[in-house]
């Protein structure tokens, strides 16, 4: 792939959340995409919604200009035909700022696409990053949630998100994040859908061979599916004599209280990136079940680059091409059997060589060049 010399090497990126620190799936993809495009000498005009993280000095290293907007959630959004995750990011100043230049616009997720409902950006390349099939994702949250009011919210949000996909007609390209999304969007938008693998922090395989001393689950414990996965694993490890560490950048009092009953299970909350990286590297088994077959789980990519064995279920790896790099279990009995078996096995250099071969497609530099090729 080559740059076209007359290409204006500048782009507007609209992020659903401040992408630093990159401490959960979606913002990991956004942050490392920004870094990769900056490395290719792009001027990045970042428009980001802030609702808790605050402004970031780190992002100024990579962005020509950063615009911050407040996310506004109200109960009135429940009665709107526009999905709440989209309506809460409605902002007139965003549209004004986007019109200050004529560079391409990359919307990160359907979340940020409110400007496309009524605004036309004539003669500009418009792209949307599909982090998930959003209505499938919300249907999955519906199944994982026990609170009746949240279940109702997820139910109606899924319906609205499916309808809201109509805004994708106004795009040049839909950048899908996994083969699963590509299969879905290529049916409705065959000429627009382009598979661009997930962006992440890793350039080389850093896994160590040998035997670790514990199993690790890590994830964003604000998400119902991750909480459900933790509960599933606590039940399994409560019956076997092997240590489980649950780690998250966020606290969850329910999980914290639950693990106190067991001496072999611990919960490390509010972990920073360095702590999480060390845990992934030191664990003998990164055990990562999910109950939603949506998107690509960046925590799995990270574990494959930096950890030893990865024990997952079908939902985690289906249609990702990563099946051969993982040990797969689905029932409690299968997970128990595999944990006992893997705890006695050495992680070998042969496994590391296999990862080097099969993870070649997840090169962030190549993914950035694919975006540049589309801009050309």
C-alpha cells in the first residue's frame, strides 16, 4: 500500500469517550488507532465526549486539536426514537467544529453518529467504525441483566439501534472490527463494508514459556456480560483448589463481596494499565468466557500477545479466526476439566511460534494503512 502524495493527511475522529487511558475495549481501539495514524504523519482533529475521565494531556502528543463535549443523558431520551447512546451525544458545537475544516470524518461507533441524522457533509469522506453490531450487543445485555428496569431499557435500545443503522447509508465506508461484523454489514452494505482488524498496543508476542501460578479473569465490571462471566467463574473456582484472580480497572462491590467467601479467589479492582499487563503476563491461564458473540474482545487479543494459555468459550472466539490459539470449553464441567489439565502443562515455545503466525493479521500498522488506502 502507498500514500497518494496529494492526500491531505488530516482526519476528524469522533470518539464516544475520552480514549485515554485506554482501559476498556472500545477506547483501546480508538487510542491505538490515533497513535498509528499519527505515526503515519496524520494531523488528527479529535472530538471526544467526556463523562468522567476528564481532559487528557497524553492525547495532546498525538492530536493536532482536541475538542471536548459533555455527554447529556436525560430521562426524556427514553421516549425518543433516537437511541439513548446516540441522543446523549447530541451536540451543536460538534457540528460547528466539524465544519471548520473539510477533512474526512471517522465516527467511532453508532454512538457518535447523531450529526448524520440531519446534517450533510458534502464531498467529504464519511466513515463509521462498527465496534459491534449494536442491536445484537444490547440484546446480549438484555439477557445478562437481572434488573427489570434495565432489561426494559436494553430491549427498547436494541430496537432503536437497529432502526438507527439507516444513517450508515450516508457513509462512504463502514469499518468493521471482526469477521462477524463484516459478514453482517457486507450483506446490507456490500460496497461500503471494509474489515479493519482491531487496533491494540502490541507489536510482538511477549508471552513467556513455563508454568504460572494462577488463573486470571479481567474485564470492565460495569458491563453486565462481564459481571455474569465473573459469577460463572467464581462458581467454578469455588469447587477447585486453584487460585483465580479477578482484575478490573473499575470496582464492583457485588463481585468484591462475593469473592470474600473463598480463600483461593481474589479481586483486584481499580488496576492501572501496568498492573493489568503484569497480571496477564504472570497468569498461567487467562480464562475469558463471554455470553455475547459480538465484536472482537480486545482483552483476548492482549492475552494472546502477552499471556500463556487462553481458556475461552465458543462465544469468545466464534468467527474471529483465533480458535486455534485458544483452549475452548463451554459448560462448567468442561471449564473445570480444562483448568485442572492446563494447570499441569507447561506453556511452550511452539505455542508462541503459532501465535506469531496467526496473529500477523492483527498488525496495527497494517490496519492504519488500510484506512489510508480508503481515504485515497
